[in-house]
C-alpha cells in the first residue's frame, strides 16, 4: 500500500506498545515459560530492539521488525536457560529462513494451559487485581498468548485493553456479578477467542504448507473482501505495525474505500483495527462483468502472463474477487487456479486467444460445481427421516477414507462436519454456500495438521498438499483406502458394554454407539452403508434391555457376546 505517509503514526503506536507486542510474541513461541521468565526474555529483546524503534529514513518498518524476529530466534538458540531449548534444538541447527518455519511448527494450540482469569468469577478477579503487582492487562496478554499461540497479535492487544477497562469498571461496582454479564467482556469469552484463533491458525498453515504465492493470493482476496492482511507468520511486531499502517490508510481514504468504516475510524488504536475487521462488508460496487478483453481476448495476454506472471495473475484475482463478494475464498482461488492453468496451456499454442476464449465458461463451471456439491450435502442433511442419520453417514464415509484415524478422532471430525451442516444449511442459498465452504476449509485444515503430525494415508496427504483451492473437492471425491489392513477382532472386541452405561447421559451413549460403528467400519471398509445400520439398532436395544435386567452386568456380558457374534456374521468377519 502507499508509501510512508502513515509511517510516523504507526511507528509511534508501535513504540507505545512494543513491550506488549513483544510479550505476545515471546509467550506464543515459548509457551512453557513462566510469566516471570517471559518478562526477562522480553527485556533482553527490547534492549536489542533500538533499531526497530529508531528507523532510518530509507528503511521500511517491516524490514527492521523482521530483524527483531530473527534476533529473537537467535536469542532462543544461544540462551542456555531457555526452558524449551531442548525442544527447539532441531530448529537451531538449520538456516535462519527454515528456522522460522521450524519454530512455527512447534507451536501447540491444544497444550491445555488454563487461563488464570476466569470471567465467571468476578470477585476473584477483583481481589487478584488488588493483591497482585502484575497489571491485569499484562497477565491477560500472557495467559491468552500462550494458550492461543496462533491468535493474531493485534487482536490479543485489543482484547487486553477491553479486558482491563471492563475489569476496572466492574470492580468499582458494589454488585460485582455485573462482571459476568458485561457486554464489554463478551468478545473475550473462550468460545469466541477459540473460533478466531482457529481461523488464524488456518492462515498460518497456508503460509507454511504452500508456497508464498498461495498465501499472497489468500491475503489479496481477504483484502479485497475488506479484511486487512492477517498472515504475519508469528511476528507480532510486524503484524501490529502493518495493520496500524493499513488502518490509517483506510481511514484517510474513507470516501473512496467505504463509508461504513466511519464509526471505526473515530476510535483510537487498537480498537480501530478490530472494528474495521469486524465491520459489515461494503456494498458490492457497480462494476461491469470481468473485463474479458484484458484477461482473455487481448493480443498481449500471453506476453503479460510470461513477462509479469505474478503481477498479471494478482490483477485477475483482484478484479474477479471484487466482482464476486458472494463467493468463498477457496472458490475464488479455484477460479484463479483454472485461469492460471488455462494460460499455461493456451500460451503454448499457435492460436492462444481462441483457446483462452473458453475461460469464462470454465470459471462458471467451477462455481456451479462447487455450488452443487454444497447443495447435495445440505439436501442430504435436511431430508425428512434422513437428518438424524446424517452423522451416521459421515462416520461411515470418512472412516472409509481415513481408517487410520482412531474412533475418537473420527467422531470429533464428523461432529464438526455435522455441526457445520446444522449451522449453514438452513441459511439462504448464497450464505449457505459461503458458510459451508468456510467451515470446510477450517475442518479440513485441522485434519491436514493431524496428517502432518502423524501421516494418515497417501490419498489424504495428496488432498492436503496438492492444491489449497481444490482441497475440499479432493476430500469429497476420496474413495475407500484400499491400502488399509485391519486387525481381526474377537466377539468381545466388537462390542463390550458395561453396567455403567445405565447411568450415562444421552451424549455418552451416542459416543459409545459411534465408537462401535467406527471400529466396525474399519473392519469392513467395502461393506455397504446399509449393512451397518442394524448394528446401531442392536446397540440401543441391548442397552435398554440390560439396564432393565436384575443383573445388568451379567446381561451386558452375555448379550454383548451374542450381538458381537451376530454382527461378525452379518459383516462377514468370521
């Protein structure tokens, strides 16, 4: 974006918050450090950060701040007292470019660190604020950063200010329970934070797994849809400075960019940036259809594609995105991929323009096919009498695709898919489409991270790594994994229920039934879906019968063996 016209304001903002954003960076990378250890590291880094605070006129802020990241990683590798040094030894032994990526891969967003501040205990928060010498804001930054290592730095900074303000206000109230219901704290609740963190983690994954062109394309589409650049590869200092500059520019060009940003631009940092990000998208501009002449009919198309490929393709992506705000990011990227492949093919021919003229039809087909996939999934989910079996069908379908997953892993995966369908499918067609695509990219992103940690199978790996844009269609089309060989099960391994199920809640019963189904599908991957349906009925009947029996435990033992034998026979597992 434009030169350094807003550099001074952004730099001043960074200088005021440099300690806070450095705290975020250190706590996100070194999650096991205590609060006190983080403060020592932060001070050591700040002593080395004078260059970033006193930029030379010819030097871009991001260049200087990236040096701070390199210095930080070097500091970890050279410091014997670092708690995680042994964990990072493999990273420290490689070059600096690869080192950064290696450190990012060590971040754990499921480490289970408990938050010090529980919003549901207002009296405790107020007492801690009085007794502790650590400011509430600083402690909140530390706890949130280490628990959510992929959460965008400026978002944590904004939340910490909101938290501090709300706590100060509420702790002055006689009835401190007002803290529980304060609207000021609503955005800070764990579910909200977790959802944002998941999205940020997904952006990190794109930057790490795919080349920079894919990450740049995603950022460009997001920017075109009104969102600022988010993927900053863990460098909280660069994120804060970059967003501050971008927000200053947006607010200086409100008349051109969007009048809907006006209320946000009246706010101080860091609230301004968060407000703009969460504001409503601007109305679709009154634009003509995609300028075909420029991208498919111009004699110089192939020359532009050859000479300035990245710049030319980014121009196409920008023009297509702004004309189709109703499309999800992955769908726009599919169109972009098709266009890029089309040019790669056509520009080798004697008559490239005739070949390129088919582009518009190909773009429409990509969008139409993506729509149809979502429509078919939602139709299946909403059919009378079928909806309650939708989860059952997902378990069967995805265990056949990825039988290497444990039953518990599969249940989590398919629960998320079913929840997405429940949320998205009742929406109108346009919003349904975006919602399902948006949910799928996050769910499949998590599955691909699981594959990276412990490979599932070659087909899953192909879908994860081959094309970010076509990841969902690839998973949709996955067939049974014919390479998987299951271990034989005895009758008591098929189904082995116990008396404590009689006291279980409905959700626990459903989980046990789903585990049973998952393990049976593993045994017979090529069995038809209908062959597994009687098993869930037998399960429900067995539980009901034995829980009413005088000797429930004996009943479960005897009936489980009998049902197990029948099940093995019906599936041909004998």
